[in-house]
């Protein structure tokens, strides 16, 4: 077997939450390039169907699960059941859906119960629900891979940045807990910590964000794909419980990038 054969994912099936846009879309396309069939999950129909068209054009099977809110455990359970039924089996789960809009710009006293729950639910409860739903199937099949997506904010404190950094720190710990609990069930768990990967729709903003980075530039979303393929593939069979930073050296610099910290005083 050649070294590149270890990255081959033909015959495998991956569920990717938030597959319709941004980093989730890039990971879905890269896994499909490596031979993997894809289950794309999200709430909106359009992005989930659009990425499905691109994946089918690569010759892969695709199941679009739009209308699935990963903060709703009943919807998550139904999505996993549909994935197993339609695709036959699931080998990989990528818990990518999430983001930072909940309570953005508010100080601590201004944050509502709903802000707190929204931020925690979308970034950590969602990964817990999806992992809980897929683990029995993976154990029955003799193993699988779960890849979580955290953020540089899972490692640093952020002024007036509560739910996002707290939840993303929890994602790192969820990765370790799953890895240790299911090591003997052959379920490998890993986590990706992206730095700054803004959409390329506003190049002025992209350049300004890049100037805050040690590398002098932001990450480009397609740069996430090869890391996701590595972690999902047999090439990473002895890697578990670990979080891999992909941030151009931002965390290594030990500094919070200027201009990224929310400015409001609490
Ligand atoms: N981009 C960055 O710079 C960066 C940096 C660090 C970490 N991250 C992390 O990387 C992940 C992807 O970020 P991104 O920048 O690619 O964001 P994005 O483009 O906003 O994509 C997020 C995706 O998740 C889906 N989603 C969000 N909440 C959901 C829910 N409750 N149920 C189902 N689907 C949901 C969205 O689709 P619907 O709205 O249709 O549901 C969307 O497709 C996130 O976890 C984010 O925190 C991103």
C-alpha cells in the first residue's frame, strides 16, 4: 500500500454538520475528492442542496438533511437514523455547525438566558447530541471517527466573549472525553481549531484581518480540506483525543489578535 492510499476514503460515509457553507462545505468537498460519500446537514435547504450538486458531480453519493437543527436532539436522532438507512452505514461524523453570533456586542449584564443557551447549544450541545446519536452505530460497526470543530477562542479568553469561547473550550474537552471513553471501541476522536477564515466576499476586510495574524494573512477555507481528510482517513488511525490548530501561528504567538477582541466594556 502506497502512502497516499492511506488517505483513500472510497466506500466510507461522512456526516458533516453545517456542510452547506464555509468550512463545512470545504471539508465536504475535500472528503468527496478523497472518495467519501457525504451526508450534508443544516437548517436551510438551498446551501445543503447546492453542495449536494457539487458532490454528486464528483461521482459520490450524497444525502441532504436540510431542515435539521443540530440543537434539537429529536431532529439529530432522526437525521442519524436517516443517514444509516439511506447510506447503509456511517464511518465519520464531523461536528462543524456552530458560530459566534449569539449575544455578540453585549456586555455580561446584558446577556439574556436565551443568548447563553443559543451560544452554548449551537457550539457544544450540538456536538454532544450528534456524537451521542452516532456512537451506538459506530460501536456496532466496530469503530468510526468523530471530528469536532473548535476555534482559537477555545484556547484564549475573550473580553465580553463568553458563550463562544466557553463552548469552544468545551468542544476540546468533549473530544478528549469521547476519545478516552471509546478508545477500545475503536472510535477515534479529533478536533480542528481553525484560526481566522473569513468568507472571501469582502477583500478589504480579509486584508485587514490578515494584518492581525502572525502569518500576515488569514486562512483560506479550502486550506481546511486536507486536514479534515487526514483526520478522517486511515492515515490518522493512531491519532485520538488531539486538537490540531490550523491558524498560521496565531495561538503560537501567545497574543489575541488586535482588532478581534470585542470592544464593549462590562
Ligand atoms: N470561519 C472562521 O474563521 C472560523 C474560525 C474558528 C472556528 N470556526 C468554526 O468553524 C465552524 C464553521 O464556521 P464557518 O465560518 O464555516 O461558519 P458558517 O459559514 O456560518 O457555517 C455554519 C454552518 O452551520 C450551519 N448551522 C449553524 N447552526 C446550525 C444549527 N443549529 N443546526 C444545523 N446547522 C447549523 C449553518 O447552516 P444553516 O444556517 O442553514 O443551519 C451553516 O451552514 C463553526 O463551528 C465555527 O465556530 C470558524
